[in-house]
């Protein structure tokens, strides 16, 4: 049995309009869509907090030490950078 608590949510008109449009596109009620959006935000925040507790905050030096271990091989066929991105990286 699920218990539902009423909460008078105040949304800006633009935010409500966008949420209502997305709920309609998903084929769900606005209430359901808002509940799922809140659930996704809670899950993302709790996952971030868990990963920070488990692994600590990432440091650039850690990434560099990992990347230094990767061999400098040419990309496999199909994994090449597009020409425009490769040119941009070479200019930097």
C-alpha cells in the first residue's frame, strides 16, 4: 500500500508548461512525470554521494597517472577522430 503526501508545488509558468509538454510526450500525467523527475534527481545525487564516499574526490593527477599507463597506439579502424576535431586538437 503506497502512502501519498500532498505538497503544493509552485512552478514558474514556463517550467510547468515545459514539464506538461514532456509528460504528454511520455504519455503520463504531470504528477507522475514530476515524481519521476524528482526520483531521478534523488538517485543521481545519492549515487554521486556514494561514489564520493567510496572513492573520494577525483584528482587530475590521478587521471594523468592512469593515462600515462595507456600505450600510445594508433586508433583501431573506426575509432579515429573526425578530421575537424583532430585538427582542432592539433592546434591547441
